[in-house]
C-alpha cells in the first residue's frame, strides 16, 4: 500500500507534507478535503460515461445481436433493413462515450489504467477487435452486391456485436471479482479474464444490450410505416423478443450477483446493503415494468424506463464497490492522478459535456422524429 501512496502523491507532495509547520494543519486539511472532492467528482464523471455508453452504445449492440439472431427467418430481410435504417443516423455518435471513459481513466486514474490493462489486456484486445470489425462490416454489408458476401458481412457484424459488449463487461466483472491487482497482477492474465465473475458480467451485458435493443426497435418498427423498411408489423416481432430478453436479464443478473457473493463479498455487500442497493432495486423494478408494458402493448415510457433499467444496473455495480476502484486494493483517492491534473481534467470534462450532451440530445430527438431521413 505504501508503494501505491508514493505513486499517488509523488515526491513534490511528500516534500510539502514533510516541511509543513504544525500551524498549517487546518489549511492542509481543507486542501486535502478539496482534493478528495475533486477526485470523487472525476470518478463520478467516469461512472456516468460508462453508464452512458452502456445505455446508448448498448442499444446499438443489441440491434446487432437481433440482426444476427434473425438468421433465415422469413422476415429476416425486413428485420435487417429496419435495423440498418434505425442505426444509421446515430450508431457512430454513441462511441463518444467510450472516448470520454478512456480519457478519464488514463488521465484521471493512471494507476487504475495501468493495473487493469496489465491484468486483463486480452479482453480489451477482443473488445477493440469487435469494435473495428463491427463498424467495418456494417458498412461493407451495404456495399456488398453478391448474396454470399452480404451474408458473410452480416455474420461478422452480428458476432462482433456480441464480442465487444461481452469483453467490455467482462473487464468490469474481473475488477469486481478482486482478480485485478494494484500495479501488478495478482493472478495470471487468463485466470483473471476467465474468472466466473468476468464471464457472468459479460453474459449479463449481452442480455442487457439485447433487452435495450429490442425495446428501441419496437419504437422504430412502429415509427417506420414503410413496408420496404420493415413496417409496423415488426413491432410485435421485437415486442416478444424484448419480453424474453427482460426475463433473461433478471435471471442472469441474479446469477451474476450470486457469483459476486462468492468471489467478492465486499462488492456483494455494497450492492445488497450499501450504496448500490437503491439502484439494484430500481434496475429490477424498471425491467419488470418495461416487460409488463410490452406484454400489455402499452407503448408509454418503455424506452425511457429501459435506459433507467440498464443504467441502474451499472450504477449498482459502481456504487456497490465504492470507495474502491479495485475492491479491497485501491481506493478512488489512491488511484487518482496529481491534484492539478484532476482539477484541470474535471474542468475540461464539464466543458466537453456541455458541448457534447446538447448536440447528442438534438441528434437523438431529430432521429426519433424521423427528421434525419433522406428525401
């Protein structure tokens, strides 16, 4: 732990502490509290960006999963046409949250960045491979003329839509399990990557993305009445799949929680009796409500509640392990970078979000109003 502290504070702060006079204690206390406050604010910003990517990007991944599962269903062409039509205006924009999360991690919490990459770098490699292949073959599919080439591009796009969210979530599962050490790995890389908690988080992520993808595609199917693009007849197709995905999400989330209970009692307590509990309850309630709304064909607030459900699952994990970045090994303050960097990073993040959030809200609003369609 002392090595962690030295890396956190550095020689300049150590010199300041060593030569401070006793009368400077109140001042140092205020400075330390302010520094801790900034560290926690940057950590909250990181959790918010991870949540935004899980909800916005997860919806796109879910659409890719249903694209793959359409198989040779008799309406498969209509399903894929609807998915293409729904994803085209917004799918690239959602990756802005991934960029935000990466920058906040390596700039604000360099020790966390180093520790996680050293322990589970194969998962990041798989996630990046999935991102690249997914984007490339989503475009190639539109340009393909031969049916065999189009089918191959469709399969690569669909499999990549499974690979990326599974790998990203598996990283979070490995962290929650306690298999990621501070600075140096505490277990072999493959043991950390294949830990039951990592696999459980990855599977839950697939269920969550399938759930959010189906929920939003119900709205898109109802919105696009043109039969050449899928039409309203596909709303029931995705409605049934949304209900199934909601049930699967609840079952798999319960199983993942049981795995965490065995692997990491600290995080389990945080999710079931700590700060994560309200969000765990909200996630379950919102998922059930969405399933009931879809079952009753009451198309009111179901997409908003879908976002609330998926986002609450992320918050239940994030707050469940607070104040740790690496459960039992590395706290937020220990993982944080230099105070001056943290303060600058927080300011830049606020400005960046002030520019990005309104632009994305406008994009999503215009898309939902069908005002981005070609004439």
